[in-house]
C-alpha cells in the first residue's frame, strides 16, 4: 500500500488531488481540473457498462480512468485468464502466431487437423540457423498421438513459453520507454495494469476459437487474426501513450520491436522447453 494516491484528469492527464468532494452525506461534487477546466473524471459517475463500451472504442479518457483513477485490483486475474486464452490458441495451433509459424516453417498440417499454411506471394522462410527450432515445433505432429497426458503437459509448456514472451514484451517496452524521453514515470504495477487492459483485445479471438473448424479456410483465419492483431496494436498504442506520454513515432517503433521480440521468444522457448522435458 505504498502507492501514492495521485489521480489524473482524464481529459488532459494533469495530476489532480481528488476526484470528488463530499458536502454532507448526500451531496457530492465532482472536482474540476485546474488545467483544462473540465471535470477531472466523469467516469466515476458512469455505469460500468458505459465505461466498458468506451474502453472497447479505445477512448483515452476511459483508459486514463482505469489506469490512474481506479484501484483495478483484479488486473492480475485478467492477466492470467488472457494468458490462458493465448496459450490455448497457440497450443491448438489456432492463432496468428501458428499461421506465421506453419507458413514460414513450411508445415502443411498440424495436430488439430486443420491447415494453417497460407501460400505467400513471395518466398519467405525462416533463417537457416533457426531451422532446428522449426523441427522442435513440428515435434508434436508425429510423436504425441492421442496420449492425453502429453497433450496436457504440452499445454503447460506453451503456457510457460507464452509467459516468457509476455515478460520479454513488457520488459522491452518498459526499458525502452524509460530510457528515451518520456513524460511519465510508470511504476511496474501500473505497467502491468495497462498491459492487461490493452490485452483484453485478445478476447476478439474467441469467435474463431469457438466456431472455427477444420473446414475454415486458412485465409479466413488469417484475416480474422490479422484484424484482431491490428485492433490489439492500436489498443496497446493508445494505452502506452496514456501511460508513458512518449512521442507517437517512438511508441509505434517500440511496440513493433517488442511485439517481434515477444513472438521470437515464444518461437525459441517452446522447442527449448520440450527439449528439456526430453521429447
Ligand atoms: Zn484537465
């Protein structure tokens, strides 16, 4: 409980001492911002449903409300649930990452029976030294069969691998944003809160995970997951702009780099973990 109570105006993000003042038991007045003269946080009076809708529409005001002016205690639960969802997608080879993997590593089928291989107009493939990691991913195809226990074990492996990717992502963003010129000092806890908030965009993968089947063409999967990825990118961009108040171009650059590093980490960690567990 050492976190200092400091609120921020949702409109201009200038610090405010309080969100409202009490004038007696039934009189409550919302504080006005000294900088922009607007109401510091109109969302404290709003219905949570409205706040959620504004968050989906990626309103920066709503994001500031959650990141700075609410407790948002359950962010770590959200973090774990979304990590499980992401793991599930990669584990059953049904994610943008899996499509990229099977396209670049040239897999034409996978364990769940549906094809995620997309024909590219140009010939792209994995650099030669990383080829061994490709075979580490392909491992599941031949050897697992129908042994449920190994399937389950592989889920934990993927979970750890996704976790490693996320740790890489958050630390890259945090270190780079703090070493360049940015206006806000962001404590790690607030970074985690912001990350979980933006990561909620993963929920848009659910329709494909639930209704996609072996008849779904890989292109449809690709477009769906690309759309989710684009939405998610904008969500992260907005949240990190709210959090660090860094320059636009820098934020985009850092995000691109850390997203790349995240997937690269997952790509290398899964085969390594499988190796350690000696399959
Ligand atoms: Zn203001």
